[in-house]
C-alpha cells in the first residue's frame, strides 16, 4: 500500500532555514527573559483529561485532543460514553500544565517563582491560514507575587523581548476581569451568566458587535436590553486617555473596587516610565480563558491581524491543585505570528569541502575541522558528484557561501582559501 507522506492537516514541516530562523528568534527572547530572572522549565505534552476539562480553558477545552485509554477492546458496546474511553489529552496551552507543575514542585522552587516555557501545544482547530493544530507557545509566568509588580514586570519583559527580535511599534492593550465583572453587573448580566458573557464578548474582533449581541441574546439567553446596555457601557469607555483611566472607571462603573482602580493607576505609572512602549486601556479586551481573575493584557502590532502576545492574572487556578490560593500572572508570546513578521536574517559563512572520490576521508574531515577551528565558519564535507557547475548551484541554493575543492594528492598542510560561490568562472 502506498504511504501518504503529507503531514496531518493543520500541521506543517519546517525546512532547515525556517528552523534556523526560529532558533535565532527564540534565543533572543530567551536571553531577555533570563536577564529578568526567568528560569526555563519543561512540562509533558500529556495531561490528565480531568485537568484539561476543568472548566477553566474557555473554548479551548472544546478543542483539546483526547487520547484513548490503553487496553481498549477493538469493538466497544454501543452507547459507550467518551469519558469511559479517555484518560489523557494533549495540552492546549502551557498555563494549565504550569499550575500542576507548581503544585507538585512548590517546595523545591524559589518564591516567588519566575518560569519560562517554550514548547508545542495542540488544538483541534479547523485548518486555515495562521491556524494550526500544532503550534508553539512561549510563556513567562510569575507565581507567588500578589502585587501588580507581576503585571508590570511581565509587560516590561515581554515588550523588551519583542524589541530584541526587531518588532517595534506595538501597543499594549490593558483591561481587568474585575472591572469587566463590575461592568457586566452594572449592565444587568447575572453573575451565573457572566462566564458565558465574557466568552462571547471575547469574539468581538472576529464577529463584530452585531454578532456578539446576536449570540448574547440567542445563545446565552440575555435580554436584548441587557446586551445593549453592556455594549453602550463598553463603547463609552473605549479610547480613554491613559492618565484618566482610573478616575473615569470609578465614576462610570458603580461597585468597582478601589483596588482595581489603584492597580490600573500603578500600571499606568509603570508603563509611562518605559521608553518606546505605548499602551491603551481597552474595555473590549476580555480574553476567553476562564481562569483569569484580575488584569489582562495583549500586545498588537500594525502588521499582524490579531494580537502577538497575551496574558493576565490567574490567582485561583493553582489553588485548584494545591488546596490553597497562590497568586499568579503570566504572559504568552504568539511565537508563530512573530516569526512570520520578522525578516529572516542571512546565515553566517557556510563552506562546503568538495572532495573527489579518491581523496581519503580523513583528509576531507581534517580540512573541514581546521576551517571550523581557525576561521569559525560552518563547514560540511561533501563528495563531488555530477556536473561541477550544477553541484555548485545546488550548494548556493542551499545557503552555502563558499567551497573548497580537494583532489587526490593535494597537500593539506597549508589550508587552502575557500572560493566564494556565485562568482566562480
């Protein structure tokens, strides 16, 4: 039977040049985060299914890939529920695994704990442009810090990381789940309906207000006047000057806690001190994850259709595993999106040692070794094959910048100078 060698729909292969560029970008980001004190950790791709379906992942829980239990029979009785067949799933983000990691290893970690993660996550998306079923996330989290120092540091570190990879001109969008809850209550949204309300409003950028209102009324069952009141309140608070946010929100949203306004004022002062960082309060920002409890934020860029980074505070999520509340806040860079925005940098000098069939392999390896040691270039030893000009063309296409031919009997005590590709006679 002929094998289908194509990757699964919604996934992709990455060629060497693309991987090299991704490694470069990741290295720059990691260097910045390391200077802020964040330590790299790794968590497994698989998590217990009950953790991935605990009601905290928003719509992403519906997109989780579930894995069948071991030892199932090939034929199952009709009507067998899916829950009887599944015990594990592929992680759909890096935050839920982090909470389990922290609960398990808390005694071994410095408090507060600054963590950095980079790795693949999986979501059963409908394959389309910029939507992959497997993609990489790049997260930093500060666990155990209750004050807005966490939010301010995460934003500063992430904007610094984006600047390091060459992305300038971005904007930080800021909101707060506590503010949104007070706004929803003020508009008449019952407390039990607010999680669904947030999930729907989070779709505003995709379906517009008409779509949001239709879903709130038709699917969520909210009265039309309540949905309209929420829209009017959000629209009235859009575009507030940064230095007026705290005062205006206190007046516009009865019941808003003083702490929320104070936290926003503190963040405003911290962000104002950062050179080259622009920000705006955006009451339309919700973020669909159900675990957010405080400030939430995203970063947008003029060249990107959606956000390029996002995060927020999730003070209750770790407590579900640990049995006691632990403050936590995180920020995730959309790694796939920023890689697409960054121009691929030219590689360093890359030389091919082209040796004839009768040249001893030891000689070819010795010349390559000396080139690496003495000239610091990337070197590959390749046997001469086919038409010489055609082989040089293939090397140039593959990114080689020079070549060094070796023939039988050649004296290699004096290291020859590589010839440049593209200009040979």
